[in-house]
């Protein structure tokens, strides 16, 4: 029998003899059918409704306007084992006289295209080079077809009917998706498309039987999707839909909503983006319906008032003087798109008092030329995310550093600091979230209130951006934020007023510090050699380390430290005999050191040293029937340094990994994940008040609802390490213990990958065909002198008849043992031009 992929990684065909070369598969014909149906809502004003909540107009009725169908036959061959290489052989449309757009008449009929896959579904598409309009149309059409060939998740078809939830990336975006797998073994009248001596199989060598049908149903939760793309094939393909229902080039400046109830000349309403991911404004209804594709450019004028109060203390500690300042200016923003906007400072309206320009250098903490501020119309671009400003883009050398800091202070007023759509209810009176702003990364207390106010006299109609979880119909929403300065990390300590009015800064000042009451100006009247303390990040968003006695002149130098974690990976294999009775046990151990350096706010660079011990030595050259995984791990990789990999962190823990492309096998990367995941908490500690709670956690082994319990115990660790929390923890009370119990029965998806079965396949029962995760739990110990964690996973082994033939219990223990100062040249690096970003989940390798 020769086997060929029909859909890479998902569906294979088995043929009795080789009819093709090794790199060529049979040709498959797929039939794709696009149906576009349009409805029009019409209301009848003369009919009144009895509904007490109705406006008096009868409910609009949907009237079928037209239906078009396009049927394509696509011929494909598999190519390089992970791609389909296709072309369109024929097409048919109903009604046949429907007119398509002229620029598509011939091009799409001839173009060939390629669809690449991984074991979860489609990855990307490629087509022949053509003009831009044709390329965009073809890519979107082939994406629509490719989604139908994409399973969207890894599924164990040896299991009976299943329902589970996971994230799926499809043509419309990345969405939480409920999968339902339904198996029907005796379906009548199944049309056979293969010859009698051919058969089909699914992953894990599941052979489809005669008259057996497996149906995969998917329900996407569209309101919770991200990276959503609104694309309607029918409106592009059929000319008659083009001008009536949809614009050809949808604007990224807003969402256009068509109004058809305006008497006389038909006009439209636009919702234009004012602040990306937050607020829009409805434009005046003067856009002609036959010109909906014309984009209007709007400029938004913000008035800014910046005030400050300087207070100077004498030697007695009493206030000796107080000075007030005021700066009023206008900032204008235009070209507001989905994720960005262009802004500039128009002018200064008022600046009191006028700053002194001739000062001695000893009086300057830092200096801002107020003339440049008030006369610099250099534009800058603001890149905005769902929760905060991501970055700024300016012409190189166009704006001084101190000036861009003022721009940051101004534009940060447009950002709430949290992703509104991630909040269950923005009408909650108070809540706590971690916020990243221009001045610090801080736990922040939010207070939300709504007031009924008189309508504004301004000719503005402010509305939330479509799909943003805000309701402004209830009144004016006021959001108050209080930063908890004592728990902030990465504080900037920059005062714009000290830069504009340096004459009001005490002459003895050489540094500032942000406080709950304002910016504290600190004097350095300490006798003898001045020393300082630094807090270095050890685990991003979680733990830092105090470095004492740093000479003041070296305090601004970047110190490079390497942190050494000792890792023990143990497992015990258990095997059952053919009679179901317990037969034997095998124990294993892998001991190694996990080293991380170049630890920054959101990432760190790590690698693994040659192992200290591996018992027993794994066997090589096993027969293929003894391998649970097709590519077992070569034990020689543990006797040399691993390739370096970068770990990316967020507030909840590890977000992903960056490695050089094709530098590490998939199974070996899974082991790296098992180790690194011991440093991932799985939730945002700053958002948590309760000691016991249930949250969803995404780890390397599963995406599961997880029961958390936080407790405080006494600690006996006395290592020469002084750790401090970067989050809402108090090490003075003792050691914080965080335990995690993942609820396997409610998991959205599990990886079912056992690192011990990959290293020691000889201890896996020979009859085992699949490993299934049945238990996973973790605990983490954090204190002023230790970081220690452990994860326990249990996998059951099942044979082809779905009987348990054994199990393996594996543990990963990680503990911070030491640290050392290293030269930056000893920090491992990766080639940033040849990298790939990997997910936290096992087996996610490109």
C-alpha cells in the first residue's frame, strides 16, 4: 500500500500500488460552492405596534432580494508533504446571466495557488503575481476555500463523540470555537468516490470504515474573536451587489452604516474612529449613497491644560516657598485609522510664568526649550493597542527626548489602560488591574461612575467603536484611576514641569522619585561615598532581586546577571499485563541546569547546560512499533548546551517563545516548555483579591479551568539572594504558596504529550497507541530567598481497542540556586532575522 495526503496532516488516501513518483501525489478534485443571499429590511410606517416599548413603527420585515451561487471545481496535488498545489478547472454560476466585475473575468479562471498546513490546519497561502485588485480578491477567495479544508484543532479520532472548546484561526479571525465531533458508523447511501481497493485514514492511524461518516461541527463565538476580518465574497464577485450594499474599498477609518429611511436623496451615516479601540463619532449625514467609497479626512482638536505646584522645603522641614505653573496648548490628530493616528502640537495658548532661559548648569535637572515646544509642529504617529499605547513613530532626530516625554504625557490621557472587552461589566463600581502608562507599570485601582448630564452644545455625537463593550446612552462615564506607587515597576520618574520650569527646582536636587502625592525631589546630602540599591528583574512581571552597594557613578550602568535554576525531571512508568494485572515499574531521572540572562521587563534569554545526570541511559534504534511518538528524542542532545531561546512574558506569565527557525526539534522544544512553564503563574496576581478562586489557565500541557489556592507559610530558606515581589505579594509575612489544580474534565484542549515517553520510549507498553492526560497540578513557592515550583502530570496509555495498558507519572521540579554577574558578551544570542515565534502550548512549532 502507498499512502498520500489528501489534506496534509489530516486526511490520507491508501492505494494498492505506486502510480506516481515519490514527490507527486494523485490529483484530487474538490467542489466548492459559494452562495450569496441578500435581504432588505422594510418597515411600514402606517402600521402601529402595540408593544409598549415600541416607537410606534411596525417591526421591519426581511424581504429576499436575490440569491447567487458560484460552484468551483478545484484540482489539487499534495506538495512537499505540507501543502496543496491547486488550480481551478471549471466554474458555474446561477443565475448564469449574472454579471461579474470585469477585472475578474479572466484572471481568476487561470490562477494557480498553494495552501500550506500544519497539524492544526491551514498556515498561509500563495498565488501567482498579478495586479493588486486581482491578488486581493483571489487570496480572499482561496482563504475561504482553504478554511473548509482546515480542521482547526488537533483531534484524537480514536475517541468517541467529543465536545471541546479551543481557539481556532480561520478566514474571519481568531475565535473561541466549540468543536463537536460526531461519528456515524452505518450511514446509508454514502456516495463512494474512491475505487474499491482504496481507503482513507485520519490522524493517529484511524482508518475510516465502509459507510462510516465523521462530522466535525464548529461554532465560533464571534463577539469574542480578535483579529477579525469582515469580508463578503458575494459583494465583490457579483457586480449588482457592488454599489448597493457594500463599498469596494472599506475604510479603516471607521465603519460605514447605510441608512435607507431618509426621504428624497439617499444618504449615509459614518462612524469614524476618533480614538482607536475606544471611541468614534458619527459624521453628519451628507455622504451621498452613490459615493460611499470616497474617504473623508477629519482632524480632531484637543485642548490640553498642564498645571503644577512646586513646593520647596527648608532645612527645618517646613515649606519655604510654593510656585504654581500653567501650560495650555492644542494638540491636533488626524488620519485616525484602526490602530494608529497622526498628531502634532499646534500652539501654546498660555504659559505662566514665562520660563527663565539663562540658568546655570548646576540648576538644570533636565532642560526643555519651551520655544521648541510651542513652535514645533513636527508630526508623530501613535500606535495604539486594545489596552494602551504601544509605541510612537517619529522622524529620526526630529524631536528631543524631553519633548517626546511631554507628548507621551499628553496622549496617554486618551487611553483607559485596560482592554474593555476583557471586562465582564465596565459598570462595576471598582476593580483592580495592572496598567502600563507613560510613567510606570503599576497596579491601578479603577473607579467607574455614570452621571446624567445635559447634552453638549458641541456638534459631536460620540459613540463607542462597534463591538466595544461600552454603553454611553446611560450618561457620561467617568473613570478614575489611582496608581499604587509602592508596587509599581519600571517607574520613569520624569517630571515635565521640572523640565519646563527648572528655576523652581531646588538647587541641591539631582534626582526625582514618583510618589503617591506627586513627584518627590530628592537631595543627596549623604556624607562619604554614595551607594545605591538596584532592583533587577528575575522573572518578568513577578519577581525581582535587590542588588546592594552599587556605587552611585555606576548606578545607571546596565548590569548583566545570569540566574541558575536546578531542574529535576522524574517519572515512574507502570505497565499492565494482558490480563489487566499490574506487571512492572520503571523509574527515570533527568537532572540539568536551566540558565537565564538578559532578563528584561517582558523577556529573558535562556538555554540548558549539559545534563548532570540521566538514569537510565535511553536506548537507541528502537523498532518503529515501539514508538508512541514518531520522532523520539536523541539522548545525545542532553550532553551539550541547548540552543538559546527567548521567553516572552505577560502579566499572567509566559506568552510565547522565540527561537531560530529550524533550530530545535518539536519534541525537544516541548521539554524546554515543560521546564520554562514552572516560572509561569497563569493569572494576573494584581487582579486577584480572593485566596481561592477558579480561572482559566493556558499552560504547555492544557488550556483548562484551574482551581487556585494562595496561602502563606513560614520559610526556612536562607540563601544569599534577596528577592522582592514585582506584584501584589508581601514576602515579609512569609513564603507565598500558589497551588494549581487543573480540571481535566473541563479542559478546552490538552496536548497529551509526555516528555518521559519521548526520552524513554522503551518503557512505554508496546501495545500503547495513544497517551492521554488524566491529571495535572502545580505548586509554586515564592519568598524573599527562594523560587521553587513543581508540576505533576499523569498520562494513561491506551491500546488500539481503547483499553488502558499502563500509565506514567512525571514531575518537573525547578529551583533557583544561584546567580552571578556576567559580561554582556557571554549572553547567548539568536539571529533575529531568522526567528520564529512559538506558542506556549506543546507541539506548536513551525
